C-alpha cells in the first residue's frame, strides 16, 4: 500500500454511503482510496456463523467484532457504547465495522422521505428544515433505487413521495400473512401498502431473485437483498484501493482549514498517513463524529467541522414499540422476506405539530423459534408440544413501529473516558425520548389493540419499551446556517470545503421510515459534486 | 487457423448461422409444397423461421442493445476478438448489394462478395448442407424482411497469422464439404427433417463433435461430445451410457424446448443460449424430428464413462453434522467443503441437494452437470452461473467468479466445492483440481492451434 498513499478522493468507511461515492468516482476516472476500520468478511462465512448461532435473533453476532475496531455486541454485551440518560437503553444501537458496512444486515426497506420531512419547521413549526428539498433530491432517489435495485409497488400505490419513474423492479408477491393483513386492514380504515425494498423480485445486476430464506437479518445468503458490499466490489473493480483494518483516528487540517491527511492505525497498530484532495467521511453517524472530535487542534478545540458545536448533537433514531398476539386464523408468517408491508396512515398530516409521525410494519419473520420457546415454557411434551408449536407458529402475529423524534441538541454523543484496545475513546451517548414521540406511541398502542381485535387476537402482549431501530441520524446535522449546523445542502462541512460527510448523521429530520435510501441518494449527490469539482463530470 | 477453430468453438452457439440444414429437412418434410412457388410473404416468413433455427441473431445482433442483425458483436477467441458483420439489407453497411448468388456463396462457402474469406466462426461448413429453397428463403428474408441499418460494423483485426484470411482457402480445401443434404429414402420424412435440422440449420455438430488439431470437426466421431471453451458439449449419440440412448424422444423434445428436464439436465452456457434464442421457437414437429434423428445417431461410447451421467447421486445429509461444532469465526478459510456447500449452494438447492419441489432450483443428484466424466460444466456453472429465459420465464443462478456480486470464490474453494458435490451428488470418479478451475476460469483448454499460434507470432515478431 505504500506505493499509493495519496488519492484524489479519500473515503473513510466502506458502507453503502462510502462505497457508492467510491464506486461513482472511480468509474469517472478519479483515484480513490477507501479506508475501512473493520476486516473483510466473506458472505459464506457470515451465513455459516448465522447457521451455527443458537440465538437467531442476534443480528450482530455473526459479524465478530475486530479487536482493534470494535462494534457494539450484545450477546454478551461488550459495552462498546457508553449509554447514559433516561432512555439510554433505547439507543443500544447495532452497527457493523466491517468491509461493506451495516447493510449486510437490514430489512432492505428502501423508502423515500416525504416532501414535508424536509421542511418540518416551515410547515409544522417543530424540528428543523433541511438545506435541500425533496424535489432537489428526487433524481438522486431514483438513481439510488437503480443502484441498489429497488422493487416496489408499480401498481399506482401512492406512498406520498412523488416519483417520475417506475420502480426498477415490481414488488414481490405478498406472503400469505401480508396478503391477509392487506385484505383485512384496507377495508377497515387503515392504509397498508407493499414496501419498496432493495431486494430482487427478478434477476437484477447479476444478483438472483429472492427465494425466501427469511433471514434478511442477519444475512441474505444469496445476495438477492442489496448490501453495501455490492458497491465495494464495484468500487474496487473500477480501481479503488481499499485498505481494511485501517482505523482512522485523526484528520489533519492545514492553516487554510483544508483537510490534508487522514491518519490511521493499521492491522499491526502502526500509524499510517494518507493524503488527498477531497475527504469523504462515511464512517456512520457515530464513528464519523468520533473521528471529527478526536481531530481537535488548538484552533479547532471542539473538533473539526464543529464551529457550530453541533457535532455529536441532535441524535435521532426511530423509537419503536410493538405488539404480539395470537390470531384466530392460521396466517403462517415466514414465507418470503422478513418484512413486506407497512401501515402508513400517520406518516404525514397536521398532527405532526403535536405528535410524531409513525409507520407500523408487519413482521413476517418465521415464528417457530419463539413458538417453541413459549411451548416449552408451558411445560408441554410429546404430541402436545408439537401441536402447540405448530399452532403458535401459524397464529402468532407481531407488529412493530417506527416513531419520528425531534432533533434535540441535548441528545448527544461525546468521547467517553473509556477507551478501546487502541486507546481510542468509545462513543458516550446521552439520550432522552420526549413527549412529542410519547404522545404518538399512546395512539400507536390504540391502533395495535384495534388491529388485534380485527383478527380476534388473544394473548395480546404490548411491548411499550422504546426499542432502538439503529437508524442513527442527526449527529452532523445539515442546515443553511453555519452557526447551528455542520454541513450544507451538498453534505459539505461549513468549516472545511474539501470535507464531505456521507452519513445518515446529516439528516435533519428522522421521518418515520428507514434512512438508507436517503443516505444513498445523498451519497450520489456528493459523488456528482466531487466529479464536477475534479472536472470528471460526464 | 487456430483462430478460426477457437472462434468457431466459442461462437458456435451464438452464431449458428446454418439455417441450411433446416431447409434441407424442410425439403424432405414439405415435399408436397416444394413444387409450388411460395408467395413473397410466405418466403419472408419461412426465411425468418429459418434464421431463428439457425440462430443468426446470436452473433449478428449485439445482445439487448443492438439493432437486429446490424453486427458488431465481439466474440472473444484465443486468437483475438472476431466481430460479426452487418447482415441487414443496407447497401452501405450491410449486404444490401449482395446478389442471391453472392449471399449463397457466403452462406455455404464462407466467401464474401469481395472475395475475402470468412472465419469459421460463421458455421458455413454446416450451412453448406442447406437446400436451395432455404437459401432462397433466407435471402428473401434478409433482403425484404429485415430493416436496413446503415453503418459498417467494427472490423475484425486478428493478429498474425490469423489476419491472413486467404489461409482459410487451404482449410476449406481440407474440411469444407460442398455437398448438399441428401435425404435417406429408407428413413421417414421426420428422420430426414431431423437430420437436416441437426446437420445444417442448428449446426449441432459445431459444438457436439470433437475437433481435430486444425479445429475442424473430427470425421470419425460425429456427436461424440466436444469442448467449447469452458463448457463441455456432451455426447449426443444413441449410446445408452455416454449419449442419449437413455432419453426418450419426448424427453429430448422437452429439454430442447425448455432447457430443463427434471432429474436429467439443465441447459447452461452456450446451450442455454441455443434454447433461448433458437430451439424454443421451433415447431413441435421440428423438435420431434430432431429427437427422432438423434435417437439413431450411431452410438459412440466414451471409455471413461460406465454409468449414464444422470443416474448418479443421492441426498446428502451433512448439515446436521456441521451444526453445533464450529465456533463463530472470521476466518476466510473453510473448515471443510460441506461448509462451503451449505453456505453457497444449499440456500437454493437445499441442504440435501435435491432442489425445490418444483425443481426451479434443480436437484444436484441425477444431474448431468455432475455426472459426466468431464466435469467442466460443473466448474463453468459455478463460475458463470445460469441465465436462461424461455417463454418469458427466467431461470437464473448467479456465478461465483471474479466478477460476482454475490460471492467470489477462489480456485481452491471452487475445486473443493466441485469435488464435494461430485462425491455427494455426481460422478465420484470425476475430480477437479485447482489448476482445472483456473483453466476453466481462463476460458477452458487452449486448442493446440492456439498454442502454436503464439509461437508463430513470436517468430513473426522476431522477423
């Protein structure tokens, strides 16, 4: 690697954001160096780890954390994230530090945000406005859908985000439970829709059609589901030099506030330095903050890009609640992918002045494991045990939700006093969920009860604890005013004109849907900006 | 010449131009209509069918993006890239200025209007058998039924000595049989039609007959099976072990029409293209005729095959032995081949390897890809996958080669996986080495002519 220690573009992080930028720039002829803190993992190894795993619900465990670049592990808990505040446990997030990033395991939901999500303050008087509008991002949303391979309802279903082109692929046929839910809910006042997903409904981009292994999380064994590793491969084949196990611990800044180098520890713990013309920090919403804060200098006492003191603040996620019940009919969850449909009645409307938007989604995960745990706990044996497992597997319904949350500067990440193996500080998070979200959750609980009643639900069990959904947003927030935001509409830092942040951390509102497609769209926007800057636009 | 041979092999399925054979067969079958003069519209329609049977578009149309028959499709060969020509009726870019005699000469003798020799990527040795009627119908179709596309397709520029097109004259002297298809009066009309289809139009022998050192089809071994780059085109003779002796005529028809016969074989690589672009469009009568004829091809037994390739294998059950023993790992080295199989194959082909109930994901047991003594097709399928669209339905398996977006497996891993699947589901006597995988990855065994040509080029450079 010593022969190429400098590049037009240095990308830090190899998840979907960094890999898209690297792939686009390398294909345009730029020299690209990509640094990834974690190791390379083979898909087949991840699949085998999953199959050898006793707890199939542990999405992190098949990706063993590297010693030098740990990521959160919960079985057992490695306490990588230092969590504080009233709702600390609601930010016990999962993300991966491996080549390819966290989209190795996701549900592949590929939603666009709504136009009003970009102007919450202007329209509803709460939260913040983005520095970019939906219409500006629309072409990039479409490009992202093409790059990731999104299948969606091409049947005229209005998801509230105006589109100019059809989805690259039609949606998959619904599973039995999803179809039954659609039939029942849609005639009872709910709007249940087929989700747009980055999952193949036909062969696409040399990857196969989904064949329903039903373990999208923690790993799609056949790559029918998109993962960032796809664009890592494309980036490398276009000439990007990827260095794995490269833990960036500092960005160097010159007297003109330009970033000149990235310093990292290699696999042997030795410090290395690479230089570049432009730097793209794409190390996820928390690790990117860590690098900016660790890079403080006499001039940049609070860390780079942080003249606004907003780096690390405004942490958001989609606080989730759930319900589980037994339906009075066999619904057979588990055929097809893990999630296919959502209830979208409350994604937008005047109510957002007072309480959070939300999306409810039906869990199509196979229920045999939970059914067996429950049946064993009932003390059953022999044929009665079999019968109970079968009954519960067929009748169990689980619904979950994402709630919007407002950006609050007090919800923040700092550098902890606790250190990792390299002596680098761990992320310390303070988190509290406000009444705006809690009011919405009360309403969600009522909906759960009504839906359970529509299926003659028994053993109704509400899970009111706000679960983390690993959609880490707000930490390097976008805005027009350099005094209260970190990046501008191009995701360029206000403070350093050759430093771009490709991460969900820039997102200025949480909305009620998964953030990956928006990250991808913003990353393609960054790629275009950089191509233009380098004179490599087509 | 080695260029020519290699090219012929690489491209055989792509540009099986030889609609000739079909027309001869037609002559036999349609004897009663022969005497009448068909209308122009009928001639065009018949010519279109013949062009499909001969799969002209496979080479003369750039897949997906190209205009029909406008040429310019680059066919890789060990000798260099050969570009197909524009065969639309454009007068400046295509063959619009060709007389019927010139068209016939190109088709049957491989000689262009300007007198230059074609490379035998164009299967004119098969098309030489075409009937006069069929040549005429093809001419009518290409002149009147195909939209003209102006613009000369990219020209082929092979390195020395293959740039010397006149050398083909010598090759033709040795290997081009100018005789037309002659019906066997003792055989049925269907048999004769099948012989014509197989021999002239579909040019089956181009792949399924082994080649000699000058890359011409071996005279003594028709349909004994041949190597086509990375792929093995199996024995089509009536031998019950090595060939199609154990296949019924309806089974052959189903395979040719769909590319899939559960418990037997699935078409991949060049054969998938032949099914997709040509065979699926043939009439039932023509497919039956092909089957009728193939069942009578004199048996040639391959000494290293003692059991029919589709009879090997049984369900595997290693999954239970794998679980609960291995720790969570970040190793890039597999513990054993069963692990590679489980992770890379079993998600579709199922842990027992018997595929799904509907056989969309086929069983690996009782599958010719794993049953031949020559395991090239198994390795080629792992590297390149399967992509076959028949009647609007696509059968797709991803490849695991260097350009895979699913998983790139190494030569060692593919060799281990091949040997594991051969032992469990296929011919246990077959074996795949790491070097074998590297060779298939590199396009298959290099014909002698290709190897010799490298020497010739060195000598030429020296001069």
